[in-house]
């Protein structure tokens, strides 16, 4: 049985652990450990810890969004690099489609020149790629599922409702990662976004009022996941963000959270 380490046990990391432990031996890290098979490490206050087990795979779920200072993030991830040392097995970094600029195009993994990619995402991705040539980067869309759904954060009085969404259900993330582990995939970049791109208005009308509408105006970028669909013959569990809210009880029972 393969053994893996999930670095960062936040909202997604904890659900990923629940999903993967059905098939693999999983350990996790958190700033302050509060569970079995989870050990404490704070990469902002690093104490020269080193990875102690020859894991078959490591998944990095540490967030690195725009709310963080780039210098602080680079130091945090340098500490992560120091922690991993000469680790040379499968390494998966969970990044974000926020790396792509706002436009009205269909965006694939290589359709935007690197000079136009957004920081801090591009800088952190490169920082790890320079050290770990085996790195897999998964650029995730807006994370939804379970207790996360669009109408929890905005309503029909919000701005930019004609903007198309690039959302992903966390169970699809779990299943994609499971497939990566099973084939021991290395060295690639993938967008992980649901294949349907309704507008915010369409999502909200259904989630709030159970109305299925077709927006008059549609704008914004569409992030394509065609590469991962083609290479892995991947079929998304949840294809349309309009209906992500429908199966909350199923999500909970699936993971026994």
C-alpha cells in the first residue's frame, strides 16, 4: 500500500485525507497537530524539521493567495523546500486558476504567456519547480462542495453576475489526485475546473430560488480542463456548478464527516 503525506490540513486537506485514506496510508501536517497521524509543523516559524519518511507521494495544500505578501510566501515555501530536502518521489502542488489574467478567452494550461501570469501563484509554482523537477501542479478553480456554495458568499444584488464561473467540486479534486497517484504521474500542469461554465446569475437563481434561467449576458474567462480529460479519460463527477448545492447530504455521507 502506498504511503502519502498531505502538507496542510485545512478545509480541502482534511477532506482529501478522508478520501485517500480508504486506499492509501495517509499522514498529515498542521501548524498545531490535533489528531492521530498528524504532526505539527509551522512553515512560517520553521525549526529545521526534515521529512522523516520515504513517502510515495506528497501533496501540498498550503494556500498562497493574493492576500499574502509575496516575500512572506516565498520564505514559507523555501522552508517547505528545506523540509522536503532531497525528496524525489511524486510531489503534487495545489495551485489556483487565479494565476490567469482576466479576459474573455478560453484558457488552457499553455495559452497564456508566462509574463502575463499572476503572482504570487506564478512565483511560488516556479520556486518549487526549480527544486523539484517531478512536480505536478494542479490549478484548481473556485473550490466548492459540502458547506461551500456560491450563494453563501454573494446574492443576486451583487455585482458582475454576468461573469461565468470556473468552479470545481472538491470530490473531483480528490478523484483527480487519486488517479495521479495510481499512475504515478510526474512533471505536468493541469487545470482542474468543472466543464460547465454558467454565469453567477444562473448559479444563484437556482441555489436561491430553484429557477433555471439562461443569462442574457455572459462574460469573462473560461478555464479549460480538456487536457486532464484527454490524458486520463477523466469524467467529472460534478460537471455543472449550478447543481453543486443539490447533494450536500450525499457529500457528508460519502466521506463520513
